C-alpha cells in the first residue's frame, strides 16, 4: 500500500478503500442473482455462421414462416391406450395454447401458427402431440425476466391431467432446455452455499481464528458481486456469450481465486508482523512483496483464459473474458479491500495494534513462525537431502497416471446423458424411442438444389440410419422451392441427440458430397455434431496458444528461459496425470457414459493457468531468496516459507471447484473432479516435490540466461551437491 507521509493520516487510504468497496457492493449486489437472465443454453446459438448446420438454419427460413423449437407431449401405457385416454390426451394437447404463463400471455403467443396434431403409435400403446414453439422466441423474456418457453414447459407439466394408468411426459428440445435451466437454478444458492461452507471450514483450520476467515470470505463475496455486475453488463450488451456452465464456473473461480490471493497476502502480513511493530509498515512490506507474485499469477491466468477467444464455439469463447473479469475482480478485492480491512484499528490484550484479527494465534514481534520448524521445513529438508530420489519418484508417479490419459472418453455424449438425474425430458425421450422412430419430432434437414432433388432423395433414402424422408411441400402439395433449393425432412432411426444419430448424419454428409456438392445437412443432430467437431478443433488450436502465453509470462517474471520451461513441463505432466486419474475414476468408479470434447480443454485451461499459480508463488519467493543467498538456500527457504500458505490455497481452490459436483450436470461433475484432483496434485506433488527437486538439481542453471545464473551465491558458499 502506498505510504502517506504524515503518520496520523495513514488511516485515510484504508478508510476510503473500505467505503468505496462497500458502496460498490451496494450497486453490484443484485446482479449476482440476475445473471440467469442473460444466459443462453440453446445449442444452436453456440455455433459460428460458417457451420453447415447454421447455414441450413438460415436457408430453412425460406421454407417456413418461422423456425420450430418443439416440445413433445407423449402419453404411454403398458397396454393399448383406451379411446377415453386418447380422447382426453387429445383434449389436453389442444388446450395447451391457452395455458397462461404470465398475466395476459399464453403459450399460444410463443407457438408457430398451426394445429397440434396427435399421432398414435403403431403398437397402440402411446400417442404423440407436437407443440412447436417459435425458435425466434428463445431469447425473449417475460416481465419477471424468465424465458417464456421454459416457463411454458413448466406450466404445461403442471397442467398434465390424470389419464388413469397412462403416463404423460413433456420432452423434446424445448423440455431439455427447460430442464437445463432448472438444473442451473442451483448456481446462485446451493453452489455458493456449499463452496462457502467448505472454504469457511478450511480457513478456520488454517487460521485457527474466529475472525480472519470471515474477512477472507467477505473479500471473496465482494469480488464475486463486482464480477457479476461486469459480466451481466457485457452479456446483456451481447459482447460475451454466457451459459449456465459459464456462470457456475465464474462463481467458483472468483471465490477460489480471491481466497487464494487473500491467503498469500495474509501469510506475508503475518510474517512481517513478526518483524515490524507498526501494522502499517508491516502491511506496506507485505503488500509490496505479495503484489508481484499475485499480479504474475493473475496475469498468467487472465492471458491464458483470453486464449479462449480463439474458439469458434460461443460459450467457450465467452468463458474467456467472463472468467478473466472474475480473476481481475479477485485481484482487486484481495489487494485493496482486504489490506484495508486488516489494518483496522484494534488492540490485542497486550496492547499491540493490527494483530487482533489473528487471535488467538497472534504474531508477536520477534516470534518464530511455523515455517522455521513446521511440516514444510521438514519437507524442504527431505527434498534437500534426497533430491534425486524425490524428483525421480514423483515424476514416475505422475508418468504412471499419465499412461491412462488416452483412455479418457471425450468423444461426446447424448444430450440425455448431459443430466446426472433422470429428468422428465430424458424419461420422455426414452418413452418416445420405444414407440416411434427415435428421431421423430426432431428431423434432420437436407437442403439441396432443385435440380438434384431426385438424386438426393434416393441417396438419403438409401443411407444407413434413415427411417423416413419427406420433402417440405407448398400449398399445392409440391416440393417447396426457395431460391432454387428444396428441403427434405429426414427422420432417423436413433434419437436425435444420440452419438449413433451423429454418426448417421456424418455418413449422410459424406454420401451427399458425391451426389450433390451443394447439398447441406442440418437440424438438431447436425448441430450437435458440428459443436463436437468444432470443439475438437478449438482444443487443438487453443492449447498450444496457452502454453506459449504462459511460457512468455513466466520468462519475463523469472528473467529466465530454463525456469519457465521446467515449470511448464512439470505442469503439463501433472495435467496428463490428472487426465489419467480421471479416466480411471470415470470408467471404473463412477461408470460415467462418456465425456464432452470441451472437458479436456476446460481442464487444461484451469489446471495449467491455475496450477502454474502455485509454482509462481513458490518460484518468485525462491528467486527472491536466491538473490540474497544461493539457489539451493533459495529453494529450501522458499519451500519452507511458502509451503503452508500454498497448500492451504490449493486445498481451498480444490474444495471450491469440487462444489461444482453438486449440480446435476455431467460436464460440471467431470470439471469438478479434474480441477480439484489436478490442483491437489499440483499442490502436494508438483510444487512441493518435483519442481523443487528439479531446480535443486539444475542449481544456478535454472536462471539461465539471466544474471542470477552467472553470479556466485551471495553467502559465498557453493551449493552442496544433491544427494540421493
């Protein structure tokens, strides 16, 4: 914190900072609960305009006055439906448009004009009614800020009649979106409650103080409200794309990062209070010494996250600036609000200022900290005495886990597998597949030149996985022509959201390339296929960019080329080991159905960008100590001094990300495990054992080509040779 010359005025800056933050929280507070209003969970909006399915969506506008976003009403019985059940189901289907969803607004206001047909199944045990919402209303809002389509689905479900022994489901794309919105409804409440309780318990153990944990939690809360305000404004203006997953990750990331930075500052402040009697002098020194590693850490994370702007998938691209805003908010709160809070007036029972919040473990001037005699001093001693053994064993452990990384499933899952609970859209979709062609209601669309209609129709009818093909007709019953093109509606054998349907669409595209190069394949299944393929391309493009950015930041920070290379290689090995551990857990413990191709990318971003944090915190202190002593003494001192705080920070971050697992979404469960396990691996193995061992083995070569690599140790003694 900058020094103000007159000692009696030094309280002015802390007071101004506290007042400014509290005023900002009053403005920003409500926006934490409003982020759901600017979410978009519609997969069709995630794709770039160049995607084939998006081009089909644009061309399809010429074949219909509006795009349909269907919900399926499905009635099912164990035996043939009775005439009375069919009649009552038909009456309910026809009454759906009149269901009120808001004062003065009904379901009909958001439907594509036309009747709601009721189609019995061939086995007589089910009947299907198609409620076609207007896809253009997906971004609309009711007066209460809710989506009219998701609200309509819920109101329809609430109005379902008793059909005497038959089950009635509301499923289909509209129902799936409603279930996603419902699942993400726990972000603002359950998720933050679980994360907050976990962080509080950990901080109580770390600080053994009844006050400090609440200081840190308050700091994290202010960071989150600030980030929420900025993200809301950006999303509302259409600058970034925000979905439910992005909102959940933002909340966890801000809480975890703000707590980590706070832990680092508090630890250095406590250390300086043992050297300074005046709390302002102690805070000034602690703030200056903490600022560089925190800014370096945050800068690395922010630049790594901004590499996501290279993505073509909307939510992936949007997560970059959204999460970067969260990190910046965390840094600002931890480095401005918390320091002002820590120097609040107050005395201990012995009359010392600025130490009361540490009670009962008050740091007194001249006292010895746990870094000199605690667990991490012993760990540092072990690494110093058995450098090669520690390095080799820790590397072998990581390599064994990394060997399983190629078995991690990441080739996509069906939309029904997105949910960990058996929500109604999933159960209804399974019932639909039992009685109708599984692709009913969500046809694949083929748009082709009019001149190629017969050849394209023949090719589609002969393709594997196709159940039925019909052209879109005009009022005269002839194939409708729009700008020289015609459209075919293709019903697939498999559910529209299944990997088998995606395989059928991929094969159909290949077949049609030989028949009509201008033929395009779109629809719900094609959109899912495009998301998967583009996500894979995003991953292959973004990961090298992140590695380059992180390397450059570390090279500037550590004034070296060797040290950044060591840190990156160690963290990449840790990432591979995390993927291997996840493959074992997902396949053999949790028996998960698969994984989304964006899971490894998200895990890489957080583990390399966040995992490198702990190595940065360690290596900046090692370099600071190495300038005064030798590299060997720098490593051992840096490890013993930072061991406790970095371990605490890692446990906190792992606990906050683990909280994502409480939401019933497969993607978030996988991210929760990957990041939590990976952070702990970085904390306890990479930062604590592997990196110190490698740096001790390299010695001053670690700092090549910087001046520190050429200078003699400041204490005049060459480092002792590493021993096994």
